[in-house]
C-alpha cells in the first residue's frame, strides 16, 4: 500500500472552495477540522443530485472503499491544491482478523489511508505478542492478539466502532499537513474507514540446499576457582560461593594485591606425570576441561579414533592471552642463575599461547585443525565463534572450543595493580572482593582456569543420538577504536557486537531472555557495558548476571567458562545470582541484575517441560547472550538458543 499520487512535488496549500468547483481527481477535506487532522479524500466522480446539490463520490487517497456525500453547491470544502490520477488509487478493504489463526512470524499492517503522507505501521508476531520493532526496547510497542484482532474488527465494522472508532488511539493515526506523514501510535483520532488493516501470513521457509549448518552444544568441561568439573562450577554458582583466595607464595609477599581466583587443585595430580610435565599450567587446565567435555558429549575416552570419528573432521579452537606467563619468567630466572645450559628445551614450546590448543589436539588425536585466538579478554568467546563458523560451513563436524589461561604470576599481578585495575579488598569479611555492578566495586580480581564446549553440526549430533544442550546460534564482533586499555564509555562498540550476535543467530532483540555479562567490577567497564545493554534493550527487563564475583576474571579463559555457565542457564532454566554486589547495586547500572538468590529463567530450560517453544508463554524468547570485552577494544558476544 503506497501513496498513489503522482503530484507529490506540488506544494500542499489547503484553501476553501465550493463544492460546485470540485472535479474528479481533486484532493479535498470536507471540513477545516478534517483538514487539520489530515483526513482527505480523492474525488472520483461528481453527479448533479438536485439543482442545489451535488453527489460527490470520495475515496481515501491511499486506497480504500468509496463513499458518497451529497453536498450543497455552495458548501465550502477544503482543497489540498493537488490532483491525483483516480485510476491509480486502489480499492482496498480491511481483512477481518476475527477468523485468522495467527502464527509466529505473521505481520499485521495498519495504514491511515485518508492521510496522503501516512506511512504503513506494521507489527510482527513473536513469542505470542505483536512487536512493532523486534529489535527495539520499548514496551509501548507490544500488543496482544486481542488488541490486534480489534484493529481488523473495527476497520471492517466502519466508522465509530471499536478501537478504530471515534476518539480511539490507533497506530498510524498521525497528522502531518506537510504531507510527510506520521507513524506515531496514538498520535491522532481514528474513525473506522480511515484505516485499512491487512494480515500478511509469514512467508513459507524453504530449506537452503548446501547452506550453513546449524551448530549445537553437546558437551561441557570446566576447571575453575570453584573446583575441577562442570558440576563444581554450577553448584558453586547456585550456592553463591566464590573461589577467590589469598596468594601465600613467597613470590607474592611484596605485592600490593595478594588475592586471586586460583584453581584449588594441582592439575599435575590429575594427569599422567610424563604428559603433564610437557604442558604449561594453562594447557593442563585445557586438557582436563576438554576431556570432561569430550566425555560429556558421549564420546569415548582416548580421542577421535576410539570414538569412531574421522580425526580430520574434528577441530580445536581455544582462546588465550598469554597462556602461562610463568614458563617464560622461569626460563629467564634459570638463564640468570645457571646460564644457558640451565634453560629447558621445553621453554619455548611451553611458552607460546597456542600450547593449550596443541596439547588438546595431541591428547584427543584431533588433526582437523588446532587454532588459537588471542583477542585480550574476549579471546575465549571469539574462539567459540570461530569454531561455530568452521562447523557451519563444513570445514569440520565437531570442535572443542573455549579458552584457557594461567596468568596469576607476580609480574602480571604487579602490572595490573600498577594500572589500578585490581580490587584492593581482601577476604577478611568473607565476601568476594570482586563486585560486578556493585556500588562499591573497585576493580577486578585476577583468575585462572579453562572452559570448553563441544560444538557439533546438528545432523551429526542427532545421527549419533547425542544429548543437545542448546544451539550455538551466532556471534558478533566489534572494535571500540578508543583506547589501548580503557573501554569506550559510550558503549557503542559493545552494543554493535550485541546486535551483530543476535542478527547472526537469525534472531531479534525481542528474543533475548538472558545476558551473562562481562562485568569485571571495574567502574568504567561495568558502566560502559550497562549503557550498551540499555541502548539495545531499552525498557525491556532482561535478566542479567555476572559470575566474576564467583571466579575472578579468568582473562582469556573467561569467555569459555562464562559460555559454559550460559549453556547451563539455558539448559536448567535457572539464572545464578550475581555475588559480590549483593550489598548494594550501583544506581547508574539501570539493569535487571539477578541478585541475592538464583532466579527462574523466563520460559524455563531447554531440558525442562517448557522446552524450546517456551511453553507458548507470550513474550518469552529463546536467546541467551554471553559477553566478553578486552583491552584494546575487543568486543565479542556469543548467542545461544534453547532447543526443545
């Protein structure tokens, strides 16, 4: 439905004329009040009725049904000083929506056809509600099925009845005498017959042959300050425990900050001694997490061959900033103390950030690829995103993806402290010194660990009867281009990455039901992320949690571990509470931060009764986001979708 006038460039100059002067093609308003509220008609036909009157046939300029008016020849009407091609003005009638069975993806449009400058207003049905903007955050732009059916009923009934009757507030009822139109809902007075309401069934989806494959999560593994294993992580999150500890080693004694999120178990004790001695600490974490994820996915211990997989069709994608900084530092000390012969030949291969990925590929005999992503604190999330694409486009069928890091070393701690980035709180009061979104937050707590997901092409997973946690639906990247360490306070780059992740998942902002925030507990970083989420979601209260109060900041491993937590949130239908900020939330955050106790996820969990369809609950979506942002403006967001 569009404006059929071919004279849009003619100046719009309303002026009074008599009915006797009106000819077909004229654009007229019957009264000055009608002209004031942009209620115009095209004259399609005139016929003398009596010596004193004329019968005038009128049709809305954007299309509609004809109506006849008998006017006195001397009756004053308002001419818009425009001529329209009568044959180009379509005959339109509203759809009766009472008998339509609405489906997800349907669209209903409303057009105020009497206003030459009006624009069509459309609402799309998503999660049982009608959204004017699926990627906006205004609660005012959401309608129920009953309200939408009321549009059609009123338009069909005619003037003065129902929601489109006189005095009603209706989408598209704007007035703009300049002819540019208005699309503001409720901006004018509606009368039945002024609007045409149409129902547009959702387009049929045709499967693309050879298109991108759907990627699912089938296995999880984690080594964190809460313990070794996913169960330890999840129980700790739900119980509100933290794994931040005092650093009691002699090498930390002179540091201004001596707390960190350290893994409470020596990984050397959990691996064969000979193999463990050839791995740095980060690689040890990675191998333990990968083994757990591998087994959790239903594969056989030992690796690809034992599981009946083609090793060339399996890949590894892990994120790390440094991996294990202690190896290089230790090699330098031995060089100074004992000379060149004191330096181990393993120093170089155990120093490179790619050691974790290579050791996982060695341990499970994976030959498809072993990639390492280094993107500051966004490394783990970006590594997962890269693996999603490798599976989507057929490069591999299965991938272990996540992050591993072990940088709780004196030099790194001293550097962070010199930047004034670390929290200076100790553990005396028993609470976590890491306080994401808290009013009294004063910096992050350095941490270590690993988090790994098994990603798999959906058809591959279903063919072997695998348990599916959720879909790894999409991811988004952006760069702040602002500062080498500080975040862009506007949050524009973060917001861009969030929107790109949702779009890459084939979804809309209206689909998001949860965000696992990056939230390091730095003053500037938390505010920038919160501002970005407010910009994306507007007034929608999306439950947000941050788990760095439990763990500290695991650096390149943070994205992997937080992705594991987000998968579990979708699977179990429970959002863990944010610890550390429980005393008082910063008023400037302006988000629905889950605090105090865990909260049920809107729509339940993928493994629960509600399933992927959210039980038909109106307004419930299916996407959860995991955010990661790093020094230098690296922004990465992962979008996960629950499945039935």
